[in-house]
C-alpha cells in the first residue's frame, strides 16, 4: 500500500510522517516491524485461549521498539478488526505512523473473509499512546472484565485492596487500594474515545479503563508490561466476582462480609456502593456515617514524642551506616539522586545547612559524608520533603526489620480502627512520612499489625499537607461523590484549614504534647478517637 494512505485515524486530517529513516520502505519491511507483527499474532492466539478475544472481539497494538527512536516517534503495529484473532498472521497487521496514519495495510482475502479494516479501537489506542506514552495497549473482552462492571451498575470505579496480584500493577503494592475507572459503553467503540481520554486524565495513576458491559483497555511501557498487567487485572476481577458470590467485600482489607443498608448480608448493596442512609450515634447526636476517614500520624494516631525522640534520632544516627552498607544498590542510588537534586535546589535558595555534594569521582566516603551532613540539617529543621522522607523510610525499615524499633500509637487508635472497619468506613493515612514509613509504622505497633484496617497511604508525592490542592488530589483518589464524605483528622491547624478549603470535613486532634491552636479556630476537636 502507499506509504501515505489517509484514514480517519490521522490526527488533524493530515498525514504526519516520522523521520525519513523509520518511514523508508526498507525499514517498513525490516526485521523490527516483522517481529512486532509476528508477536501480535502470537499474543492474540494466547489471548484467544484465555477468552479475551473470542468472536473476533478485542485487539492489541504494540509500538515497534527501537532504541534509536524516541517512543513518541515509534511506528505502531495494530491488529485488524472483525477477524478471527487466533488465525491471524503477520501479513494481516496494519502499520501506522506515530500519529495514526496507515503506512501499510493487509491485502484483501477471498470469500468468506471480510475486507481488511483497521481496528475500531484505533482512536482509543492512540489516546493511551499520546496521554501515557505507552508502548503497548491491549483491549480485552474477557468475561471477568465485563461482569465486574455489572455487580454495581451505578459505580464509576472498581476498587480492590490487600490482594497479592495488585503488586503486578504498575505503581501499586499489596497494601494499596487499586482503583480502575469505569466508563459507559456505546454502540460503536470509536465513540468511547472522549470518555476514555477523560478517565485517563481524571485517574493519573491508572493503567487501565473498564468499559461497562464490554471489556477493558490496558496499557504498559512495553508489551510485557501490558500483558502482565492485563493478566493481573483479570485475576483481580475474577477474585472480586467470586468474593461477591461468597458475600465477601473485596474492597476492604479484611474482605469481610458485605453489609447492606440494614446490616444484613447479601447482595442488597455491593461492596463498592456508597453508604449514605445509615446513621451513627455520637456525643453530638445523630450524624451521617462517613465513607472515608483520612488520618494524620504525628500528634493524631501517634505521640509527637515517638517521632521526635525515637524515629528522628534513629534515622540521624543510622543514616551513615545505612548509606555505606547499601551504597551500590539501585534503591540507595535513587535516594542519593533525589537528595542531590534537593540539595542543589537548597543551595540555590540559600537554605541554612545545605552543603555541596561532591561528584562520585570524589569517592564513596566523601559523598556519604556530605549526604549525612545534609540529612542531619534537614532532620533538625524538620523538613517535609520527599528526598528526606524516602531515605528515612529505608533507614527505618532496617530498624523495624531488626526489631530495634516499635511504633507507638495512642491506646484508643486500634479500637477505633477496628470499629470504623466493621462499619464499612475506609481509612487512609496522609503523612509527610513516606508511604513505606507509614506501612512500617502501622505494621509494627505496640498493638501489633494494624494495616489490615487501612485501605491506603498518601504522602508528599500528592502535595504538601498545607496546600488545598493536595486534598483535592486525595478526593479524586479515594473516589467519593463529594469531598464532604471524607473526614480528615489532624493536629495541625494549617493542614485543617487547607483540607476544609477543599471541602473535607475536619476534626483537630488534641493529644498530649501537641502544639497550641489559635483562639477561635472554628474546628471541632477531640481528645480520643472514641469521640468520632
């Protein structure tokens, strides 16, 4: 076919070629393109056996990888539409430019085959490539991905936590809550393009979008990442369906019984349905039961003295030994890279205590000495910065692993967490400490492992705790209908003010050792979680 065959997939109605090298006829017919076409045919046969692309449904597209070509400029191989996916061969594939123009198309086959047609999913695939810099996209019609959107026909999200296979999803760990947006189906797949783009934009951490009564789109940095994640998503959907059939709630850490509005078991309310009608007695009368509670740590769940007198000194005294022992590991080199960038910024701003970090050529010990000096100054100033918090988390992990540290929580915390969990309220942590440090703390308390009551963790990667936009980001992540369905509990007035500006309900925690509050601050206060 001609190398500039225009199609509806072309952006802005124009054919935009990549550089001459990758659009030359030799390259279009070269080994890299042929290997990618053959790979798609092989994967489609595999997906057919999994039930993902039966009845000619589903599709896959992969970028032609070449180290010399930036991913946005790489060519795209895409499977055709309306064909038996398990019988495809490399000659059946379409080759597209980075912008979606067809560079080569398969020849027509005799009856009973249909004329060749590029995938109806094409515009959706291009959105994932454009908005997420993906290297491959898989569209599955797997039964699990279809049924899981039907359990609650009004839910706009699928949520699951505390399942091992969550670790197979990019950016997620076992204790995290996985959130997958759900968009509504249309008569023609190309009509899903705008809603898919909106979901990708609204959920910056997602690597998939579910289409109700239809299937799922999954993308990854490359075909292995996309395939691995697609398999994990289908496993998790299947697990959720089976847990639902057993009357168990897959969206909570304990996967306990699903509770209906009146407290009975069954399918009256699905695990992802908002609870708005139930009421809870409190000291101030009857108040609506909140969907989510977000807790600060220092001065809220944990005494300030534990952080200042135990954790900080341990990190300060151990950081040099930790850096020396782990210096050549990828994790520590990433920590050092973050610290270098932060220290350079501090030096440019004239921050007190910042000292230059020499290049690696100066030697390991000289680099470590400078890092330790900067870390000590940051800890002394109680800096709430990601570079410091990430390193501290790794140092504290060693302390907890060696039983040199045990976290302290207030006596009323475990009982409250258990009570809220039993009521179906999802509890999250938001702290300036890293997510790793948060999990370590709640996993090693004087009351044992409390992580089973927690649905997720937020740290400074979502923003500064004194900025309103951080709480808006949390609101998007936990998926409530209104910010007011979230209760934020903190000991810091500035954090309370920022959360209130974002629309959250706020309570200020009054604990021994906490700092004073402004007069007439206007917030409800509690001295114990038993009051909430």
